[in-house]
C-alpha cells in the first residue's frame, strides 16, 4: 500500500528536485526553453548540458538566462571536478529534449563522445527521452530499433506527435507539448501502486437530450473529473474505456479506448455492452435524469409558438440497472448534491449497491462542474466517511486511484 501524498506535496512535487536537462541539436530546441522556464516556476533545481550541435541553434547564454542555472558544454572545461560523474550523481531525473536521431543512436549503442553521452552512461536514476526529428528519420527502422532498445533498458519515452514539421513534411516527429513533458517529469516523483491490466470503465461529461434538431437539455458538467480519473487509472495499469458525453477535453493517449456519446440512452448502451467483462466501473458522468418524450425532426419556429410545453420522460438509471447484474465488479458512483450531501449520497450508495460513492456540494461556486478544483467526501459501503478538502481534480483522481488499487489488492 503506497502512502497518499498530501495535497501540498502533490501540487509542489518538483520543488527542490534536481533536474538535469540534456539538449541536442534539433530545431525543436527553442521549445525546450519554455520547458526550462516552466521547471523554474515549479521550483526545481536545474542544470543543463548542451551538445556541440545544439549551440549552433541556441546560445549557452540563452539557456543560462532562462534557467538561471549552470549550463555545461565541455567535459574538460572544469579542472576542479569531473563534470559527467558529478552531474550524474547530482540529478534526480535526466531529461533529454529534444533528442535527435544521432544522439539516440549514440546512447543506444553506448557511445561517450561528448559531455551528454558521457553523463548518460554514468546516470543510474530515471531517464526521460523526448525524440523530435523529421518523420522519415523517425520512421527509419534503425531509429525505431534504437528507441525500442532504450525503452527496454528502462528509459521513459515520450512519443513524438504527428503534424506539420519545420521542414514542411507532415507526419510523426513533432516535439510534444511541454505540458506532457512536465507531467512525465512530475510522475517520476509520484509513486503509484499498480494493477496488472484490469479492465475498467469510466464515464464522464454531460449528456445532451435533444428537443429538436438544434436545441437540447443538458448540464454544465465539463468532464474534467472523469477524464482525470481515466488518466490516473491508465497510469496505474488499468485498461481503461472512457465513455464521455460532449466536452472540449482531449482524452489521455494511453487509454484502451475512447467512446464518444451524446445521450443518456447511448451511454447506457455503451456501459452495459462492456460491464460484464470489466472489473471496475467509475460513473462520474452527469447523466440527465429526464429527456423529451418526443424529439422533433425539425427546428421549432418561435413565430408559430406563443408558449412551448415539453413533456419529459425518465432516462434509464444506469447505476440502478448495473446493481441488478453486478457480480464481483467494483462500482463507484458520484453524487453531486446541493443540499443534505451525506444523507442523499448514502441513500444512493445503498440503493445502487455501490462499493464507494464520491460526494460533492454543487452549490459552491469555487468547486465542481467547470472548475479545476473540487472538495469531496468518500463514503464506503461499510459506512466509513473520509474527506478531501479543496484541491485539484487531478489530485482527487490520484487519491481515488490509490483507494481503488487498495480495494483490488484487498480482494486478491
């Protein structure tokens, strides 16, 4: 059982951590300046190694200024110490960004012909590689073989993105967004207990219940909580199917599948289709309780109407139907309440035979729905109640992930 990090530690996870950045000679080098700036803002201690070719793109002084740190270029420029052994001992994490095909080939084959490759050979902690290059260079079998070799040797590899490259080609090879690189660096300092490929379903977002061809009934759910939980579970080894109503969010790339739906009926069908073979269901979606009895096939014109009455009928209660067929699966529900939070959440927990329910107060403006923050209570089937004070949805997802892994480990 991994101890849950406190919120203050989680949100400042890089404070005072020693990060060594290795910069190689690719056009994406200018993006690394932004990464360095972000790491400084996170409170990390930085040192940077530049290869000879990288200095043809950006000067040493530029990285020194942006990172407010020492920048090293020559293995023989310091008489008082041996830079590659000193740097490799100092750092908690080594990040090579951008990583060119040439440097990747050198590292994969044990070369030590510059300060960076010498330091890599001496480094024994977590190592992150961020490849960025022309798509034809990236897809060359030699490059892919070198990357796979490094992956097997324990390197954390950030896959490059697809798109238009600096040379004009379109394909895979773009430097990923620095938010992704920063997240991977942070994850190096967050210990997560994992499971072995257990199937999981997470639902997220709102549903749309159509009145006519352009109007619908919905709610302000952003999907942020569900997307965060899906990502967290995937990082812990679950094979996650994320079923989501319309949102503006991008699903985590390492999910098993992403299923986009609109209506409560569609979500009901997609959940039921997968439930028998899953081990875990986390229902974070804000599913509409009602829908129009009739969906008009044309746009209702206001000129023809003095008033409009819409007959509503109940949508299927997904968790209620799940409770009828549940066997060994763990089922987690969410309760968004504006009053009698604990009372209403406990009632839902009991009626729908949940293993855990996460309750939050939607009457508050500083948490829930479109906010990046929430404050929740965990209520278990044995009556136990725990509370997480206001914190990010990312952190709440981390805590939920930890609790779910503990539940599964207790069952084994």
